[in-house]
């Protein structure tokens, strides 16, 4: 008997069964005389393939007619679309008469690949065509990307410049600090040594002059002590140690004691130290030793920068601010601070004058230390030109 199947769409299950039958018939050898002969494939009309074989010699012929286009579409659905490649590749029958025997690209179409199937389907050829990817509009993406890249380069260069400038500035300040400390140490040590040698060699016969030398040695020793304490305390503040030992009490007694110690030194410099209290003052949290060190540095700073002032008064005021705050104000009558330097005076090692041409002594750590101590006590500090003069405001609170 013979079986002929007309051209039409074959579903996946039918194809799987058909290929299984074909593979079985093609590979199982004939063992009996009436067994069917080998399967042959020949091209038919209008793109069809005829699969046939003879049974009992040539008495009977059986086979099936396949539509090669439908077969290729089924292969495309099974191989390409199942893997998500249907949108970028197209599988179609090869051009009739193509003599390709293996898979390779067409020279005239570099994205088209032809393939010839093995026996018994050597007459069946398919071509795989890859669709070119759509080229993006260069004008749409290039300009924004170029602007973004330029902005990143500019920001990076500016950040590098600021970082380098900051490092150079900080290194210069440290060098100035070393020079200032060396100068501040050398001056009192030279005076102490000179007066001590004169007293040791008994070169001073006047008792009053001898007492003046003793006072000078004592004052210069205290100056050295304050300098060393400032350096050590600034180092501790920068390392952020534990909080100070704060107490809740009246700051006026500590301020009076500190000014009593400082007044002889201020008067020797030709200044007048004034204290103004507005009572009653609320109790606030503070550390007595830290408050004394704050006053020593603020008074010393006022002396240094108002030596050429006509009004040689330094005033200290204590005022009540609200029910729970006290304001400590230290003011001189000097030239004040230039506006461009106001924001930087609390920075360590900052000095408005150049180290080689400066007229005032100092190391540039006094106000930085004051700010650190005030903040560790939970207070706030402000600076402003007083016209004339310059003043520092320290605010202490109960919380």
C-alpha cells in the first residue's frame, strides 16, 4: 500500500512522530524479502520534498510529501523562537540550486548562513539570516554623554585642585607653627638665662632691680608653661578625648580668680583689665580648669593684637542670657580682624600675618584651643568685630 500526505501545516507532535519514523526506517536494516527498501528524498514541485521507499521490490511505493517551507517554519519555532531569537534571526529555505555543502556565510550577505542537511535530506537546504541591529541615533546620545563626561572631568579636576590646595595650605600652617613655637620658646628662654646668669654672678647690686629680674624670670617661666600647656591641650582636643569633668555652679567666682592672676601681667603690659558682672547669674555647667585656660588665652590674644591701640582697655563681661545661659564676653580696643580672616581664626595654626613679616608673637593655636574647650563643655563660641576692637563671646548653658 502507499501513503501520500498533501502539503499542509504540521504541528510539533506530528513532526516529532514523523522524524522518529523516518529515523527508524532509515537505520533499521532489511532482514526479510518483503521488507521495505531504503528511504529516499527527492525534491517535488513548488518547494515540496517527497519521502518514499519501495516495498516488495517495486510492487508497492509508500511515502509522504512535505512542504519544505512549513518544515522550516516548524524548525524556526522549535529552535529559534523557543530560545527568544525569533526577533533577531530568520530561518528560510535556501536558494534553489545552491551548491553549499557545509555551513558558511554568503560573501555578498555576511549575516546570512546556509546549511545543507545530511542524508537522506541532502536535497534540503536552509539559510539563517541575522537581522542587522538598529543603529542608534548618534546625535541623541552623544551630546548628553559628552556633556556628562566633560562635567565629570571638570568636577574631578576641581576636587583634585581643592584637595591639593588644602594639603599645601595645611602643610604651610604647620611649618609656620613650628617656626612660631621655636620663636616663642627661644625668647623667654633667652631672657630667663640672661637674668639668671646675671643674678648668679652677683652682677646686680640693687635689691629692687634684683626683684625685677626675679619677677621677669617668673613671668617668662609662666609664659613657657602656658605655651606648653596649650600645645598639649590642643593635641588632646584634636584626638577627641572623653568629656571634661563638668560641674553645675556659678562661673563668676572662677572668672574673678582667673582675672586676679592675670591682672598683674596685664598691668605690666600697660593695659587695664575690667570686669563687669550682671547679677544674679544662673548656674551653668563648666569645667573650672578649662574655663581658666579659656580666659588666659583670650586675654593673651587681646594683649597681642591691641598693643598699638590708643585705648588700652580689655573688658570682661558676664551676662545672663535667658534663665539657663551665661554669656562671657572678652573685648579689646585694637584694630579688629579683617573680614576675610574672621571665618578662619579658629583653625589650628592660622595666622593672618605672614610668618616672616609678622609683628605680633604667638603660635596660632590659642583660639583653636578655646573653641575646642568651649565645645567640650557643651557651649557655643562666636567672634565679631566690635568697632573699635574685637570680641569673643562664649555661651555656657545648663544642658
